[in-house]
């Protein structure tokens, strides 16, 4: 049986959406994790911030015994134009 701890959830492959902002920056979000998003001046920065956001999102859910959805889609990356 797999222990569903922070490490378990951080290693799952959730679908990520990248959204360009009008000022040239980027937002990165995980649709399956409501409110979990990162933003940065570059795609790389936005993805790094998203990793931090995911860690906090999962840790909070685990601490409060709230449900955490697992990925429902194959890993892909969508960029909205």
C-alpha cells in the first residue's frame, strides 16, 4: 500500500495550463487543484512558483485531512494564446 504523503502527491503528473498575461508575464495553474497557481516573468519562473504552490496546497490539504484529487488526464502542457 502506498503512503499518500506530500512526496507521493508531488510526484504525480497533473495537467498544467500556462497562460500568457498582457504584461508579458506567465501564469501556471493546475485545473484539478482549485486555487493552486504560480506566476512569473518567464515560463520557467511560473513553473517554479507553481511547484512551491503545489507543495503548500498539498501540505494544507494533508494537515486538515481534506480530499486531494489525483490526476485525471495524461500529462500535457497547454499554452493559451
